[in-house]
C-alpha cells in the first residue's frame, strides 16, 4: 500500500550540479505530475504526463526535464541546478475524475 | 487558463469554533472538479473534500463542508468544531472535466490556519 514514492526526501546541491528526482506509483494510474512548492506560491506545475509515452510542460518548466520511464515511474531531472530551484518538489499521480495522490515531497536546497 | 485564488494568506480560529476559508476560481468550463487539500507540517498532502461542479448539493465530510456557489465561482471550506490537529496549510484546487483529458490540478497559493487552544 505504498501509493506514490519519491526519492530522495532531502538533497543539497551545489550550483551547477545535476540530479534526478525519482517517483514511482503502484496504483496503475495513467497520469503523473511534478509540482514545486515555494512559500506564498502554492504548488506550481513543472511537467506532467497524461499517459505513458507523453509529457507536457506545465507552468514553470524551465531548467527541468522529465522522463516517463514506464507507467509506474516519472523522473524529474535538473541538468544544472540553480539557487532559484531551491524548493520542495512533489510528485503526484491520478486517474480521470479522481483525486491526486501525492508523494512525501523532496526538499531540495541549491547552494 | 484556469486560475484559483485564495485571498486569505493566514487565518486563526479558537479551538471548538468554526472557521471558513475562501476560494474563488476562474474558468469558462461548465463541468469541473474542486478540491480542498490539507498540508500539515509533515508536508503530506491530504485530501479534505471534493466537489463535482454538476452536483448542486454541497459536499460534506464530518466536520468539513463546502459552500459551492457555481455562478459566483466560489468554493469556500467550513471547518466546524475546530481541533488543534486542523492547524495546517489549506490549498484549494481546480481540475478540468474528463473530456479535457487527464489534466493536472491547478492550485491556489494556500491559507495557513492556526488553531488557538
């Protein structure tokens, strides 16, 4: 009964370093999403994948890339981290009509 | 594009009292879904309540209820008999109908609720 699993939970990067945030869901959902949460800004959509094999940009895609590896997994990559990417990142999944299930979040700090 | 506005960055309520959190949204669609999510300090996103726009009856879940005013595009959350465990960030969210594809949730900026003992 894991739901949505994100790794890692915490990460500190130096400016210019790269990293990949991993996300997996075990609910057989078609759609998966990456959001970032910043103080006073709510959750903003970075990228989403409506179904396996498709990805689309959200509100704040610059500086990120995604891969929908298979139906279960949707990763988010920062190629060259910047301090502006310091944030809490959430992965989520859902089916049409139903609520979104969220992972526990990744707190990323770029120094 | 749809937008969601939460005009109250912070609210406070006395324990056992009632509080209402406001949410308005902008859309040209006639069918859609609205949600309230709770985020305690643990960061976990917890669904509080959900409303389908084609249903006129306001959704309720125990101490949580909504006042859905479709014409006014308003979706407020009422918490009755507030408890210390209700202290959290609350996010209002909008989702397009299924015939628009599997679209993401659009969130408001949140309201931080404090509960005073």
